C-alpha cells in the first residue's frame, strides 16, 4: 500500500483542509493518507482550540487514514525543527511522498531554492547574523538575508508562511536522506493569516477562531467553512466542556508561574534568553490579561509567535536541556487514530519501523514522551473546573480513534 504524508494542526479542520486531503490523494495516487498532527500546543505557541483526540477524529471523518502526533519538542518550534520532526515521523511510517499547500503552487522552485542556499550557505548564515544583530526578528533576518544574496534562478518566496514551511519540509527530506518525493498544492482564496472571511466556503483557521471568540461569535457563523462532521464534533465538545481553549484561559496560570519563579530559574526555560526573563517578570506584575501581557513584552526583535512559544514553554516548565534531547529525529510514533484502511496499513508496516508505535500510553515506559504528557496535563488546567479531571485522564484512557468505512 502506497502512503502519502501531510503535516497538519487542524485548529480546527475546515473546508480548505478537506480540499488538501482530497487533492493530496489524487496528486500522489496513494492508497493511504497519513497526517502528522500537532498535539495540545501548536507551532505558533498557542493552545489548540480543542484536544488532539477530537481534532484527529475530524481528520479521519474527512478522509485521512492515519493520524499520528507530532511530539511537543517539535510541534512548538520554529519552522526548521517543526519540519524535521514531522518528516522524520513520516519517513519512519513509510510515506513515499509528502504533499503540502503553498503560495507557490509548484514544486521546482523549492528545490531550486534549496540548491541555491546550499551553494551560498556561509554567506547566507553570515547575513542572517548581521541582520539579527541589527535588531530584526529571526524570520525577517532570514528573508532579508536571502534577498541580499540576489538569487537569479527560479526561487520560492520565503516571506510567505506556507512557502516557508514547504521549503523546510523539502530541506528536511534532503537532510534526513529519505527516499521521499515532495508535492505541493496551490493555496488559494484564504491566506494563512487572514483575519476575516473572504469567501463563501473557504476560510483560514485564523479567521474561524477569531469568529468563534468574538463577543457575538457562534458555531453557526462558521458553519459554511467547515465540514458537517467538524461542526458536529465542535458542537459536542462545546456542549460537554462549555468552552474552547485559548490563551486567556491560561493567563492566571502563566502569571502565577512568572511571579513565583526567579529570573535565574526562568533563564533555564527554553527560549527565555537575552534578558527576556526580566521583561516578562515586570510585565506579569502589570498585565491584566494575556493580550495585555503580550503587548507589553512585544518588541521589534521578537515576533508575536516567537514570544507565544516562549510563554508556552514557561507555562509547561520546559527547560533548555529537555527540548534539546532527541531533536535530531522523532523517537516514537504516537497513534491518535486510524480508518479501516489505516489499520490494515499499520498491521503490515509496524514490523518495518525502527521506532515504537504507541497506541496505549500506559504500555510505553520511555522517558522521551514525558514532555507530551506534561503538556497534556497543563492543557487540561485551562478548562472549566468541572471538566478538568476528564481532560487530565484523557491521554491515558483514550484509545486511538477508529473510524470504520
């Protein structure tokens, strides 16, 4: 059975994602679509709207065959590390190709860009350091350094968010030496960061979340932009848990953590660097909400996303040493769900993978999964008091979602 991989967050799964899954299957001519999906905290440093299990079910009901979790140490990282972890997992589970959405819409420019940067690696790295020393954020420094190299061949625009991730997927395949082809689908209509609805049926996950959390927001308002199966899962979750997760739910926990932790201890937390420990401590004394806190600590040097990721690591008490362990590749496959075809594929493939497939957390003794466990526990604490316990035990009691055709 031929498998194609996709890297996703599904926060939540919407019509654009459904199109991606459909086109991925067609473009790759694969029998199985395998999604590597971020867990409870996401690449932009945000808690997921709802837990990984519900998001995995959304994917399976919309045509994905297998959903595996991207571990916390990769899921909450900048694009290159995020991509390395995802591609590592897709390689271990036997994917012969990966398909991603991009603003470019053609795959050749990604390989041309990779070749160009490999030829100009030293100059590129020196220019990045120079721009960072001038106060630019890391993403801005990357883009500025690339443009200053004056590329003349067909290249990809690395100022676009999906192009950036797509390039890192292609680079990770090359760096890891996998025999995996790369495919891309044009991202149209709704941009990754779009804040508002601009189409009758396609919207970004950002605009969907914004609509849900607006003062007059309701599930009805997003019904045109998500599959009916997503709507049902969102409605059921909201009925049972009374709210969707977002950063303001965690502000009291983050503020408490900041105010009882010394600056020396904060320096040991991943991504707290260059004096940020003093800035966040002072802001925690003054801020009245997470939004207010973020506004107070934001600088030109650090993007909002970079600072949110730092806040996530502070919230979960994730240290530098913890994050730097096993960052070269994923060391386990955490199975979140499968279709009937996915089950058959796993039965055939499981003897070929060199890393363990975890379907029951209590049966796995490795310490490398401790970060994921802790992240899930902290995530649960952002829920309403009466449902925290059910979320706390979900990671241990929830078996992989099974969707029979």
